[in-house]
C-alpha cells in the first residue's frame, strides 16, 4: 500500500516538473532594442564596444604621430595604407574580421590617408577588370595596369591574460599594432591598447 502511494506521489512530481518545463519553454522571450553605440557587456568577452573603442583610439594615435607629416612633406601626397593580418592570440574566439573593418573605417574616414583594397579584394577586382576586357565596351572597360601600391601596412595581434579566484575572473586584453613601411620594412609606429575586465559569477551557478 505504501509502495503504491510512493509511486503515485512520484508520478505526480514527474508530471508537475514536465508541465513546469513545458510552460517555461513556451514563455516568450523579451527583446529590447538598444542603440548600436550603447555599451553592452554581458559575458565579459571581447565585443563590438571593445572593437569600436580600440580601433578609434589606436587610429587616432597613429595619425597623430610624426611619420604622417614627414611622409606627406617628403612625397607631396597622402600615404597609401593597407591593413594586413591581425592575429587572434587570445583565449577566446574574436571576430577579427570585424575589428579589421573597424580599423579600415577609421582610417578611411579620417581623410588623412589613402586606403588600398585588401589582398582578397584585389583578386576580385583583377578578375573583374579581366572580364571587362572581353565583356564590356572599349570605352568603358577599365585598363588592367592601374593599381596603386600601398606604402604602409598596419598589422598586429590581440592577446589575453586570465586570472581567476573564488568565482571572480580578471580578463586582461592587450592589442598591439604596428605600422610598417612596405618598401624598406621600417616600423614607423607601434601602438598598444589595454583593456581589463572583472567578471563575477552570479548566484545559482551562473
């Protein structure tokens, strides 16, 4: 008799739990729209705010240095720059391509340099020019040898250092960038940006 009651009670508990999970799963999610420039840092990982602020700060720094004025005076024109590889040497996945685009945008919008298409973009553009030689009219087809070479390459890496104790994690990002003269390999600028985040775990194992 007691076993039957226990089995019955157990069945009631299981049914109640299943109903609870079904109800929770059917509860609609609440979505709040925010401005794209608003700082949102939910996980403590590298995010769009970090990418935007770091790219803006580092490009402001590189364009304020003597190399730019010296080159413009010597050559009588704005230098042509290309962004090379930015390596992710951190402990997490980082959308490096998005960071590179942020760097490119800040460089172009500054109006102080000329910007050259990336290697993959140049391949696509060359294919288009070759296609135009046979598929477009002679008056509108672009000539094959009209590329302008870059004078400088911006490249670097993103690194992290982690420290954790009793549910509190400290994450330290270090972003290193270098601007290199492509003709003679001279480094004309080295920049560094650091970000430190403290992440504390919430209750219930979160």
